[in-house]
C-alpha cells in the first residue's frame, strides 16, 4: 500500500479482550500506508465520526482491509459489522474538562474519579458514547462537552464532571445501558458467528 491520507476498510468485530478499551486494530500494512504507529489517534468516518487509538491488527488480518472495533465504537461511528468506513490519521489536543451524562438515572459515588481512570489516555469527542461495567452491570454514558472543542485526550489533569441528569438521545439513535455486543461474550466464537449469520446479516442484507 502506498502512503495515503485515508483508506477504506471493512468493520469486523473486536476480540473479546479488546472490548471497552477504546482501541481500533488495523493491519500493519494499512498502518504503514497511513504513517501510523501504535497509540496514534485515528478518525473513523461512517454515518458518523469517532476518534480512537490504533493498535496493530492480528497476524491473521495481515493484508486485509479490515478494522476491528468494539460495539461501543461501532455505535459511535454509526456503522455495523461488514460496513465500510474510512479511517485516517488525525491530531488530538489534551482535554482540560470533560462533561459526562448517564443514559439512565443513576447516582454514582466516586463516578468522576472512576470515569477519569477509564478514559485516561483515550481521545474523546462530544457526543461519544462510552460503556463501562460497574459491579458487573454495564452502564452507558455520553460525553456531552469537551474543552477545548474537538478531539482531545484525557489526562491526569483533565477535570471530569459527571452530571446526574440523564442524557436525552438524538432522535433515531438507539443506545441503552443494557445493550450487549458480540465482544462482551467470550469463548463462544463459533456460536456467535452462527448467530450473526442467522440474524444480523439477513436483516442488513435482505436480498
């Protein structure tokens, strides 16, 4: 692959161990084409845009134009498995303050410190959904404000503000704290593939 500003890739499910980490895995040759190294920030463009960290893909993905991202990132991009998206290298500043809202009523003692640890080192943008597990319960939060605006990386110095008021989702967007994605379930690769072939693919490609 020659160096380019962006490449088009096909979304595939992330590995179970990558779920919730906020990373994208891309083949080594694709990373070279975009002049990327591990830990760089990339912008993924589907129906929506999202930013994440990039890491090398798995050996079996070498030479394939695929991007492995988890369910939360797919939701942020507005695209699903087997959809094509564009990925490009991008710049990110450092976040001074990040405001977060839950998607359901909740009072979380120490929530700002916890979410700060979860997001540390990760790029965030306004409108981004993040999914975390607290005491075994998956909860979804929305980043409603980032200062300065744009793509920014959360650091130890970033002020995290957690609102108690639930976020009102955009019209037509479905995202709940109880959504379960393929990567959330480990050790059932063959079974999950069969489920996906029987349910998801016919719905997405009825022909």
